C-alpha cells in the first residue's frame, strides 16, 4: 500500500449515491456521526484497516476510496 491516500470526496460520493444521510452512514460504519464527519471532511485520516472496513460496508473497493482505482466496484478475488 505505497502512497495510498484516503479521498474523503469519494466517501461522500458513495454515501450520496446510496441515499444515506450522514447519520445513517455513521451507524452503518459503527461510528458516531461526528467521527464519520471527520473522515468525510478530511479532518481525520482513517487507518488502512478502517478504509477496508468502510469499503466492505459500502460495497466498494478500498482502492477506490484511496484513488488507486477509478472503478468503485470491488475486484473479485479468487
């Protein structure tokens, strides 16, 4: 995971595409609303483990949330 940087705009984009409120997204990710907002506004950077967890819960790839991929759908691993 060299130079992977979390892109908060993508988190917001996915939340809006899923028609989730900030509070609903926070609940889905087991975060407080304020904790979630810190990630979405780039006030805080999540760890790689948190990025993977968020990606799994939101149905996207961690690579999409970090800008390593332009495709939101997770890759299928065998």
